[in-house]
């Protein structure tokens, strides 16, 4: 089902990233039914081509995925675990209840970054 890759770890990471893109596309379609069309446009311009590019193992798609994963690593912890978010009431509960999922997602993103960097040569030009 996924493109022919030599490494099962790369196949797993591609499956995760493509599945994430597809979930964001489905979410955008659901939002479009409720009247919000901007997520659908973003989905058509970013997530659908990214999923297709990762499926075709295009180098540009790998670079975009790496940039987005680094944004997750940098922005997600800063955005959710800070005193200003707590003062605004955006974070409810104990710090550990917020930190564990955030750092789990960050760890998964770092794992994906490691695998995408390790198997950079697998991505051929032209898809």
C-alpha cells in the first residue's frame, strides 16, 4: 500500500505522517460542512499535496514535513506550557496532565525527524 521503501521504520513514519495529513483533511471537510471554509482551503493547499508528496517520496515533501515537525517541537511546548496560558485559562488541570501529552507528541515528532533525516536518500526527485 505504501511506496516501496527498504526500511520498516521509514515505512512506519510515512504511514504516521500521511495518516496525520488525512486526518487533518477529514477534519477540514467536517468544518466545511459547518460553514467554516478556511480550513478546507488550507487543507487543499497544504495537507493534500503534502500527503501525496510523501506518498510519492518527493524530496520537497520531506523538507516541508521536516519544517512542520520542527514547528511542532518548538512551538507546541512553548505555546501550551507557559504561565501566560495558565493565567488566561487555556490550560486546566495539573502541569503533568498537560506536559505528558505535549512531550509525547514532541517525542514522536523528534522520532519522525530522526528517521526522515536518516533515510534522506530514499526520497527521489520527480516522484
